[in-house]
C-alpha cells in the first residue's frame, strides 16, 4: 500500500491542510453525485435505444444511406440476407467503371452494419477512392430452415448481380469479410471462384485448433463443456432458434476487466464527453440477432470443434468439396496480435494445414498476403478509424497491385512514407505498402501449434460427437416435446445481457426522474478539476480494480488451459476416442494426397512446355519478375511505374490479360529459372535493335521505381541486358560469322540458378515422354526429397517441447 500512498502524495503535491482538504472533498462529492446522475441517464438512453433498435424490422448501424437490390428471402433457398447498394454521400463522386467493392457483415450475435459503422470505415475508404460500394447485411431473424450453405449460395448470387451491374468493368469485385463473414466468404470463393476479385478477410478465424499455449483461451471452451451438445441444448431451449446474446456473452467473458469495469468506468469518469461515443457503440453491441439452431450447430460441429474447413473435409449437400485451394483470387489476411477473439494463429493456421510448401501454394496458382497488426483489438480491425485510414486505405488503393502479385506467400507492412523516399509521386497517400516473400516456416512461427495439442483437439471432436449423439437420443426428444415458442421467447427476454438493457430504460418507473435531473445538472455542471486529490485517488482505485480483474482473468485462463491439457492429454482417453497411439498427425494433410502430387507433376509439365512460347511481352515480363525477385521486398511504386508505362509499351494488352501474363511468367521462372532466362533471346526473335532497347528501358524504369537497386538486383539487371543484346539482329549476324559451333553460356547466367539446376537432378529430362513422367511414383517427386517440403507435423517437431512456463500433460 505504501507505493499507492506515495503516488497519491506525489500527484496531490504532498501537502495537506484541513481547509484545502475540505474544499477538495466538497468539490469532489458534488462532481461525483452529478456524474452518477448523468451516468445513469446515459444508461437509460442506452436501454431506450436498445428497445427501439430491436423493434425495427431491418435494424442496422450503417452510417450510409442504402438501396436494397436483392432480397435473399426471394431466392430459391431463401435466407435473411440482403444486397444493398451504398448511396454515396454528397461531395463524393463514384466512377462506375472502377472495380466494385463489396462488404459482407459478420453474423456472430450482433446486428448488421459494423463494416460501415463510421465515415472512416471500410466502406468509407472505398467510397472516397471512387469505387461503387455494396453491402451484404442480414435481418434479425432467420428464415425457417435456412442453413449455412444457403447463405453461402446467396452470397454467390449477390456477387453475380454486382458483376452484371458493371459490364464495363473487367475486374471482379473486391470482397471484404469481417470476422464470421470471412470464413463464410472463403467457403463461397472455394465453390465459385470466378465471382471473386481480391478477398480481404479481417479478423476471420479459419483454423480453430491453432494457437499458442498461454493465449487464445476461447479454443478450449468446446472441450471444457464436453462438446457441441450444449449448442444443441441452447437451440432446443430456443425452440429451433439460437440467441446471439450467448455469443456476445462469450466475447465479453474473454476480458472481464473491460466488461465489468473499464468500459463503464470510462463512461462515468468522462461522462461529459464520452456519452455519444458510448451510445453509438452500444447500439451495435447490443443489437442481438437470432440464428437457426441448424446453422449454429453446423458452425460449432464443423468449424469450432471439427476444424474441417481448413483441412478440406467439408462437403456440400450436392457432393462438392469445399477446398480453399480452389480459390483463385488473391487472399489478404488481416489480423492482430491484440485480438483475443481471432488471434493470428487462428487467422493464418489454415495455410499450414493445406499446403506442404510455398511451391505447393504456387502450383495451386494462389496468392496469399498476410498483415499482422501489433496492437489493435478484434473490433478495431474493422472499426478503428486509425486502422481504416492506414491499412484499409492502402489495401483499397492497391487492390490492383495485390491482384497482379505472382502466386506465393507474402507478408505486407504498411509504413509511413519516408520524407526521403524515391519517386514519392508513385506512393498513394501518406503510407507505403511493401510486400516481402515468406515461407511456411514464417507461418509456423506465428501459429506455434503442437502435434500433441492437435491430438487433444481431435479427441475433443470425437468426444463431442459421442456426447451429441447421447443428447439427441435420450434428452432432445423430451425437451422438444415440452418447449413452446412462447417459452423460448421468455427465455430470450430473460437473458442477463438483454435484462441489463431493459432494466435501465423508460420501462422501469424508477428511471422517471433521471432525465429531469440530468437536464438540470447539464445546465449547471460543476466538474471538478483533474488535479483534485480525491479525483486522483478515484483513478488510482480504478486502476487497482482493473488490475485485480486482469489477475483473475490470467488465473482463470491458466487453470482452464491446464485442465483442458490434463483431461484430453490422457492416452487412454485418446485411444477410447479412436485415435491410434502411433498416429503422427490426426488431421488429414490435403497436400500429401497422391492425386494432389499428380496434379503438381502435371502442372510442372505444362509449365516446362511453355518456356519458349511467346513474344516480346512475355520476355519483358519474365525479365521484370526475375530482376525484382532478387530484391527482399517490393512495394507499390514498382506497380505504379509498371501501370504508368504499360499503355505505352504494351497498348494491346488489357489488364486481365496482363495479370495472366504475370502469373504465367512467374510459374515459368519458378519452374526452371535457368532455362527461362536462356529462352529470352528466342522470345525476342524478330524484334529490331531499337525495339529491344525500348523494352529494356521499360524494365529499367520499373525496377528502379522504389530507389537504388541492391547489388543482387543490379547483377540480375545486367544479366538481362546481356541476354537482350544477344537477341539483337547484329549480335546474331556476328555470331553467325564467327564460325563457332555454339555460344558459351554467360558466366552470370551460370550463377543465377544453381538451386534450380540442383532441383532438376533426378527429374525427367525434357525429352522424357509424358507416359514416363506419369509412371513415376509420387514418392520420387522432388517435393518429398527436398528438405523444405515438410508436413506441418514435421515442421512442428522443433516445437514439441512446450514453451517455458506453459502447462503440459
């Protein structure tokens, strides 16, 4: 306690006199009474706002006017979703020829509208950039019988309608999915990839077992409750409906300090300035919606507990596999270390679950970009004004750049534009978007999942199926027989969160004097100064309460994790659940399947056959990718320079064909960079010396856009110069008159791809027949021979020892 008194004395000047202390006490007492009345009046307004919001047929918190284009209730499989066009505010001009921008709202217990909650939101950023914007929202109550698959199909129909509205736009819509909408969008994109442009999933969980010990306590909930039978019970108590307030309550339990104290004390301490912000947020946070019992059961069984989305185990009712490797659009994963609802491991673990290596990602023609914020919380990812002005603004401004990135895995960082940045006119706004190539070891460093933990979660999944079967066999028939719609509505109304809003509203007769008292206080407010010693003591007491609740949370989470690890780490329980003692990996690895390896082999054959096909366009793009591939990072300036000169150098190539050209040449370089470079003179055959010099000048302009080249990129550029010179007509004539039977391979060319040549050892030669390649057993492929082609379990062997201080079985 002595440090507390010392801090108090220091803050108050350390001198006391009876008269001064009395005046300070009276001033504080009057201010505290006034703040208490004003606080209660704000809570009364919150309750009235909640009741008004819940009585609306189509409530949402969108900050923009909208026009309904499609009603999901009119679809063949009706759902409670709508497609709306955002009507731009006055002063904002929309270019209908630009790529459409679609935001899908999360349906995770709260009402719709969070994506357009503020002017500095995802929609606001896109509108200011001139994009036509659309919003996919939902109604409070589901259509009877609607399923998750119905919602996915409805979203596809909505996107098709958006595409039809913009026939002059060759680019597909950029689609943003926040939280729950993120994994739902990924399901839709896996089934109908042709409808999607770049996909931004913000704070969206896709890998539900992933996580680092000591963090992400929500992933243990299913196991500690015995599985999804509790979800079925809640659905039966709701007479076929699941109250979203239960989901909101789970979110609030993650941070008891904020829920029980900090949020409310912040309002009380700053009630003169905080009221409007608090009411605006509570309008969305308290807008609880309802899901069908079938929907939430599907989500809990297949995603939260089963983890089947990230391992390609989900099947639609018509037999289609939901495989995220089918997504052909660039995927931008935006997550944050400060997010306790969707931590980075759960946002990125699916990459490790699906792929053996970055080569596997490239062979599937996928571009995956991830951005990890350092501090913002879950809601801040898509609500915070600072995040929207920085990260979301850069993603929106550079979506064409993201769309043209070659297949692979990248990490992106948004940094302030340096005052001394080269070519600052090529940077859009005050921030610079940079991309750095990454591999699966970088993802593994974020996910940090352990094989023994996978076995625990797999045990939970099987125990959950057993308990759910028992519940459905012995308890569910009785409960469904006695529950009525009226009883279900009464249970929803009595939910503690809902009661908290209703009890402090005008429906409570005790609140009648509050508005009159609050009005009088606001007219003659006596706010105490910040240096008042009692006000300082109040803040110190609040800090102590907050720290105590934080301590409680840490102890609770630690005990929960330890209990989970002890129970589900028992070998006998794992064996009883059907997990063999010798199974190294309990999750199927789609990338290790024989048919997938045959696909990779066939893809390589196709790429190899196209090395010498093409013209100068292919040569220029191949050279550009080669030179930029020598740099550790690339940024938007390279793309802006390329886009600015494309119309002059390549006027007959539209943007869609241009993006396909980039991807094809990247594949060729990745497959055999040595042969790809040797083929440059062949692609330039027939070009004049002046044309070849013009092509090289174009390459120099693009690669130097971000500033001075490093030594490696400079040497690559010089090699390209030599190869382009070799293609000039006079060079060929000199070669013909020299009498040499062949040309010596340039020394620089020998140094470019030693790894590529090593990788080719043991591979069939170019003269090998296709039947010989197909007859080659999958185990002889270089994926299994190269050390970087490791399964996730192999990559995690170095993590088998838990971090110090973590619990284990």
